């Protein structure tokens, strides 16, 4: 299945699209009953942040169906099944999930499955990099409990982030599995749609009296490579060329889907590494193609490079202040990227910026996005726009690199009502405009800045807690460097201290023996 492309050549999620379903075959299910459930979060075990109930948006009922544009009223996929929305919990990336909360979510999903009546299938929407305090394979545990509740006669189709991990326990509990093919993830919703389209195609095309015939084989190859997303962006080689191979494999006769997972670099668990899974009915083809894709990835392990030029923060500031530096110049504060699992309140970078005499003397304005601290925001609100403040902010969760930062300046703006951040304050300290939010929030869109009275085009330097720039920021950046800053998602993986990875994972065991990369076939 190929997603419709927009003018930029990227999948168009504003008009989610998939091919029409094939005609119903004899014995196929004309309108199967399909549940929807899952838990989705990417969580760093190196961040002290704990993801509790406040971090999650929980959807049930029509609110859950409405989350997926391809299930809007009138669309073919909506009409093709009776949809049974069970429960889905989704969070921004963060720290490991509270253990009791995870069990409560898992048990609610299980209970809703058991109370849902007959189900023919389940759309299992997960991330793949959920860490839970005290567990080593949260999604494997969730999938096993879901399978036990469903029983063996229900087909399960799983959608994942390419930064997830595919343990054997997860794989053996599901029937169809796929992941994003783009990083950044412009194809997120297209991938979820593909998972549903694959599911309906199997349900409609095979004899309902023989569930086993609907279950494809899965060729699974763990690839002992673990790299950060900023080194495996599909914008550049070698990831671009490798991922370009995936759609042609998926289109082969005898193949249902093909997927490559980069794995999640900021959790210290045995399952964390790259994976290839090719799903289909022709064992020889899926084995061959899974092993070929795995070899491509392994052979390129030394060629993966950062998606942008890297620098220390000081080097990045120096480059951004150069007389010929293009404006605006973006610096990624990579070590505390909240959309990779960073706490979002590491103050190390902001403290360095405020203390920089070179920056203070420059004829340039800089905006830093952001840190969160509800107490600091309350003090700014009390002072009011134009009021003077002298407060400490940030490092309430992650203070490993630096304690709270002192912001002695003027309240530039106060903005209330953001659904993610809550109230937001911009505090001007000299020529540094520091954004402080009530709650954790990533800054990915131009509107994230303009709603605060900050037009990125009018600033010389924009420092944002992010890794690779999301599309709007990428387009806005005249210059850009990845600043290798400290935090729970430090890009220098070797200094984080992983100790529970499987043996031989590159680059942690760079001199290890070459893996066999032999596909293991899963049959149900």
C-alpha cells in the first residue's frame, strides 16, 4: 500500500489515504467487529522524570474513534467494520511510567476486552518504547495480557513507532505488525491506517471458518545496532536509502508488510536494538527479504551520521554569532528533548546562555524553548507583563546537570490556556527570552512561538529542546546545529551507562563478532 504524497513528496496526513479494499471474498467477513486499544509512550530510563496519570490523555468510546481520521464517518474503513473503541492512553515522551498506573491501564484494557462481547480482531496501537518502573519489556507484557484476554481466535494488527522495540514476546502475541517509515514521523497516521487496512484485508479475504489461514507468517531478525534517532533520520543516507527499500518489499507477492525498527536508544533494557520484520504468506520470500534488509542495516552501522552538524553549546553559539551567520539560526538542545523522553526542565543550557558574556554583548536576540516550572510561572503571572522578577526556575525533576536557573529580568508575555503547556510565561533576561511553561511541552511549530508574541523570523538565535528539527522548524531554519548537551536523552550514548543491553550491540560492543542475522519464523 502506498500513501498519497503531498507537494513536498511526503505522505499527506491532512488527507489520509489508502487503496480501496479489495472485494469481499467467499468466506470473508463482510463487517467484522474490531476493537481498538493500546498504550503509547516513549520513555527514557535515564531521566528521573516519572510519567504518571497527568502525562496521559486517555480516550474511550467515540473520542477514541475520532482520534483516527481514516475512521471518520463516510470513509471506507469506517464502513468496513463495526468498531469497538475500548481504551487508549497516549502520552508525550518522558520518564518511565509509574508501575501502578501501567497495571491500571493494562487491566482496564483487559477488562474491556472481556466485557466487549465477540471480537473478530483488534487494532493494537502502541509505541514500542514504553518503559515501566520495575519491568524490562512493557509492551511484551501488555501484548501477552491482551492476547490472553482475546483468546487465540482473534486477529491482532499492531502499529508502532520506528523507535520502538520488537521483542519476541511482543511478536508472538500479535499477528500483523508494522511501523513508521519516516523520521521525522510525517507518516504517523498513515502507518496506523496501513495497520487497519492490512487487518481488514486479511479479514475480508480468507475463510472465516479457518482463523489460522488469516494469520501470516512473520520473519523476525534482531539487528544488534542501537543508535539515536538523530543519526538515523530518513532525510539523509544511509537511513533514507535503507527505508526506501521497505515499500518495494511490502509490495512483493506473498508479502503483507515490511518494517524496520531503529529501536529506542535511551532505555537500558535487553530488547533495545534494531529489528526487521517481514510479514506474509510466502516463507521463502519473507525470510529472504527480512535477512536482506537486516544486512543492509547492519552493514551501514558505521555510516550513520547526525542529521545536522554537531557542536558543543559554546561552539554552537559561536557559529550562530558569526557575522555571516544566517538568521534565524537554530540550535537543538538535544540532551533534554522532551519528545525523546527528556524531562524537559534541565536548566544547564539556559544557565549557560544567561551567563555568556559573549552572547550578552552581541546585537542579537535569542529565545530558549523551554523549561517547565509551575511555581515560576505563577510568580511571573503575579508580577504581570512588564513586571520585574527575580526567581528560580526548572530542575525540579532533572537536576543532574544543573540546579534551578536564576531568571532576573522582565516578564515579556503571559499566555494562558495552552492544552499541553497550560499557562506560559516569557521572561526576558537581557537579550535572552526564556520560555517557562506550567507543564511539559515540546516546541515543534511556528505557532508555539507566535502565540507567545515571539516571531521566530525576528530572532537571531532559537534554542529549542529537540533533536532533529520537525518540519516547520526545519523549513524556518536558515542555519542549524545539534548542540550536544547533557540530559536524560544525551546523544553521546556511551556516556549514559547502559548495562542491560543484549550482548554485542553496536556501538557499545564495536569489536564484537558479526551477528548471524538469520530470520526466525513465527507461526501461530
